[in-house]
C-alpha cells in the first residue's frame, strides 16, 4: 500500500494511527474498484483485492444517525453519531461545537482532530449553517 | 447452489426452562445443567443418549468443554459457536445438518445465566471495537438507539409506536406465570420512563434476569416415538452482515431479511403461514425491524403495524407470547428462550396457549443487529 507521501506499509491500522498522530485523517481506496474503505484493512472487503491506496480525507461528511447518551447528574449528556464521509465510508464519531440535542440527521459536518485522553481523536463540527 | 436445509428431517424432542427470573446462589453453569437435564428427561432420554453438545455461556468461552465435563458427557461433536443471542438458532442449523447426515443422534442445546443475582448487569465480555469505543456509545444499547433514530427519521416511526411493543410484551407476560416483569404498563408509562440513549428509554430495554433453557434434537422419525409431541424443524437459516453498527449499509434493514427469506424457502412457506412469532426483542426497535425484515409488513411500516394492539393478546399477529425479553426474561442471550416458546406453542403447552398452532417462527439476534438467524418449527402434521 502506498500513501500520499509515498511510504508503504502492510500494517494498515498502524499506518493509519501514525498518520493521525501527525494530524492527517487518511482513508483507503481500492485502486481497481474505487471503493473507499474505513476502518483501514489489508484488503478490500468483498473482493479481497489488496491493491489499496491511501489518501487524505476531505473531512466533509453528513450525519447519518445520532443518539444522545444521558448521564447521571451533573454530567452533561453527549452525542454519538454515525458520519457518512463524502468519499463514501461511514464512521462512528461525535459532533462537537453544538449542543448535543441540536445535532440532526442530515447535518453537514467537517472533521477536526483533537486530543482526548492520551490519543488523537476525530470529531466533527457543523458547517454551513 | 448452497443453502439447502433438510426440511422436517430433525425435530425438537425435549425442552425445558429453569430458574427464570431470579435464581440466587446458582452459577450460570449450574442453571444450564439443570435445564439440560430437564430437557433430556422431557424427551424421555438419558444423559448417555446425548452425543452432541451445543452451548455458549456468558462467562466461559470454553463452555462446551466445561459443560461436557460437568455432566459427564463425551460428545462426538461439541459446538461452542458464539454469534451472540442468535447462537442457538445457528446451533439448531448445525444440529439439523449433522442429524440428517447421520453424524450425530441426539443433540443437546443449552444455555444459562445468573446475571441478575450475580451483579445485576448484562453479563458480557463483548465491548465496542476500538474504532467506536473512544466515542463512548453504551454497549450494546446505543447501537440500537442509532438504528431506531434513523428508522424514526426515514419512516416517521414514533416513540409511542416503540412503546406499543413494550406494552404488548407486558400484556403477554401478565398471562405467563414464568414471566419476571408483570403488572400494568401503559404507553404513557413507557414515554415517561428514564431516557438512556435517545430514543431508547428504560421501558424500551429488555430485562436483566437469570434463567436457563435447553432443547434436545433428534431425527424426526425417532422424535415421533419419544415421550413428547415432536416439533419438526421445517427450515432454518442464518446471516451475518456486519459486527459494528457503524459498518451497516442501510441501518434500518438487518440480515434478518436474508435469514428469514432463506428459512421460508427451506420450509416451503411464507410469512402469511406463520401463526405465532417469537423475536429476540432486546429493545423495542428490534421487534419493529424484524417484523419488517421477516416479511410481516413492508419496510418502514413496522411502527404502524404494531400499533393498536396488533401483536398483543387478542391481536391479529401474536408476537412474543411468553412476554419476550422485554417482560418474560432476558438472561443475556435470549435466543433459546424464543425457540422454547415457539416449540411450546406447537406442543400446545404454552402459558398463553393459542388455538391449534401448526407453524411458529423463532428469530434470534446477535451482537448489535449483526447476526440474524431464523428457525421455522412445525407440528407433526406439517411434514
């Protein structure tokens, strides 16, 4: 697998995490079919084609579904969302920058990499409102 | 072409439940053993007749080995397949094929859990995968909530329609002495119950109980000569489409659409022929999704379909006549309890017995709407 910077790795997940730590949100694309793959894999699901290339996600997406998780007082509720990335893959994430109960299915969002705990994490912010 | 199932060649010859509700002091293994022994006795067989074991326990990944040792079984075939709460339907498929092939003669399928009196929470070692976990979804509840939220968005399904499922389950439970949750329950009660992960509130969730169940399967010709009415397996099929809820295509359509269709084909019947339906209702949305995916109503119509008591006692389609996971019992992996209730309806000995049931469907769900498996049972008259 070749990434946008020309490095190669067969260990897809480690490669993805290393890129994320450098501030890059990568996706894989099957060279032959064009299918976008997330989470990263060693081969295209369905075909087993190992010819995958890395590319940097636009970060743009749309909320496919969302649930608001209640917590015991005084902890604030938080949202858990499924985001359809513009490139075609879907991921679980969270929409920040807006009250949880204002997150709507169909909302356009943009990815942002934050530090949470001791690891980088991809969250999304609403755009175009 | 694959997928062939030996229609009617094997049958449920014995069944039992044990310790449903609260069974203080019992381990999961002890509960499963009790149910297993009762099912073998119900069939009029002895432990020495059992030559194949199918089991999963919530707290033991080697349960097949542990259970065989515990009861002194030396099975020629041991299946510890774990596809979550649908595992038992998959066990039945494997058992039916092995019985039909003459590889085994008597299959014991057993399950037990003490999760209520030993902690009071769903006993599972399964969690969100590492891609999902940083976002702190409640596992497995938020996965079902995401499916329900999308179903509401696409089809206009309402929380009151979800509540209809819980109310119907409670009404069935009120007629079942074995059921754990009894008493009046209204739509308003459900809507007012504590929100957990929108749109799923407390009354949309299955119980946390203890309990054990077991069935014995033999070839159909042998089952006919045994102690109890034979319950032939007319068709069965399983399907897996994903594990994480983030990896679905259309989140409102589950692999039950495939498992159900294949099970109907195997049985040579369709949804209109099913007289009673037992579905794995871990959450109220499950019942709606599975009624759609199994062909009882069109996709998106499930919420309207369950309204006005249609699946409750006296309704047009009896669903979860024991009270289901919502109000009868939910010892962690409910699938086997759905099978037992379907078989009891055919044997004519269910607590809420329906008149002359010849065809019943039991559907299991595993993971987070991930693994789906459907079993269609018949009376002796159907083969």
